[in-house]
């Protein structure tokens, strides 16, 4: 009797197990939960390809992009303005060190130099300077190197995209040139035995003479295509320099990544005859966020934006 009960008990358990397996095999798969994200989201966003060995990523620089655009891409016929703010302490520092605010072209000329377009000491906390558009082609009978003042021999009105000829005594119209450039051909007279300097200049309303903004060597019977400057300038402070002087770009340092010092620059008198240059700030005159700059005595340089209070 006990053997029969045991066999019956085993048979009942086997029957229950078989029924369970059958039910699982016939039931449809459960739908995914509405709260579970799709598989593609679970895997995360697509990643960019790895950088090539030896390269590194860097943030985009809108200012450099605008300043390095094609020649004449921002050329206009209207003057551009820049507000410069220097408080009384900053102006006192400039006077005590015999330095001035200096504005140069951003594009280098021959001999790896830039030309000082303006140099002044502001007499108020808020000062607006006007950067005139290019309107003149000039000739200089001398060749110019670094720390040299450009002496203009003659000048004539010029327009971007036009070509001109220098006859040895005058500048005359010639032909169409390249967009964004002003070209000049040196039709040298018989007694000409050397090259000349050519360049572009502006005619400020308050200036008696044209103000050169670049310079290039032009050989006899050759053509030179001069790029019309874009909207960018360099601003810094300097001593022992003057308008129209050429500065070697190897001595100019940018302000990028500067850290404020714990104090102000010392007003030590400058030695006469020795140029002294601060770090420069590159300014795009067509960018609204760079329309105002201020002098920071802690950095001894200019920064974007109005003077903090």
C-alpha cells in the first residue's frame, strides 16, 4: 500500500510540471515595458572619431576666423569706431611711463612688420577712435625695415579691385585687378635704378598727411597686388614709437590666456630711445561684442568690454 501511494504522488507531480511547461511554450512573449528606453538610446549618443595621433582639439575662435578672412572681405566705405575706456589711474600710468595707446594693422607687411596707424594718450575715461577706410595708394622712394618711419612721397585715390601704374612721377589708372586687392605696376623711367615702397593709406579728417597702414617693395617693371586690410586691428600700449612707424611682429605678444597679477604695474620712467611694447589685444571692429575695450592696469593690457566698477 505505501508503494502505491508513493507512485501516485510522483505521477501527480510529473503531471503538474508538464502542464506548466506546456503553458509557457504556448503563451506569447511579454511586450516590452513602456518605461524602458529603446536600445539605441541605452547605447548612448554616437561618439566622434578619435583624433589622429599628435593632434589636439581646441575651441573655435570667432575673432581669429574673422580677422583671417580673405582680403577685403569686410571692406567698407564707412569709418569704423572703437570705444576705449581708461580710468584716471590708467592715464596717469601712461603719462608717468611716457607711453601711449597704439593701434596697428593686424596684417603683416614686408619685413614681417606692422604699421602704427594711431598713437595717442586719452584725456578722458571714455574715448572713441575712428578707423578710416582705405582710400589712398601711396609711393615712397625709400625702402623701410623695422622701427622705420614711412615717408610718403606721393599718393593718389584708389579703390579695391582696381589696378594702377606708377610712372616714376605719378600714379595713373590702369586696369581691373583682383577683388579684395589693389594692384600697382611700376613703369620705371630710364633713369630709375632702384625699387620703391608702395602701400595703402587712409586720409583722416583731422590729419594733414595720409596715414600709411602697410608697406611693400615694388621692383621696376613688376606688378604688386596689395591686399586690402580686413576689419581687425591690434591695440596695446607702447613707448618710444610714433604714427607711421613699422614694428616687427616678432616683438608683439598676444594677451590670450593672461592671468591677472596681484597688483598694478609700476610707473617706472622709460629709458629714452628704447621702444617698450605691452601685449596686444586683437579687435574685430565689426563685432558688436568687441566695440568697447578697457585698459586693465593689473594686466598692463587691454581687455574686451567696458571698464568694471
